[in-house]
């Protein structure tokens, strides 16, 4: 059977173990799915309810400005000229 290893209300690992050993370790049986979402590392458990992790916000890459593009162009031109 699979169990969740909880530290500070956070699932830090999912392990497979015998129930007696899991009980000794303080691991708890967990639902594999909640609302069709896979429960796993990063989920929160407060002792009675499961909460999915906060969504990861990917940083939006900034577009280079004109000066940065010109600097890149100059650096590339220098590299190209050194090959001739």
C-alpha cells in the first residue's frame, strides 16, 4: 500500500510499505486522486483535509530593448569578423 510522508503539513514523499511499518513511521494512507487530480509530493495535509499545491507561476521572459539587441548584434559581428 502507498503512504504519504508528511513533514510540517506538507507531503514530502510517497512510499510503498507494509501497514505496520508505515504506522510505526507515522506515515498516513492517502487518496491517490482528489477531484481527478493526482495527490503527491507538494500537496498539503492538515490532519483532516488535503490541499493541492499553489500553482507554479512561470516568469515571463522580458523582451530585450533596442540597446540590448544592438549590443548583441555588435558582439556577434565581432565574433563573425574574427572567423574571417
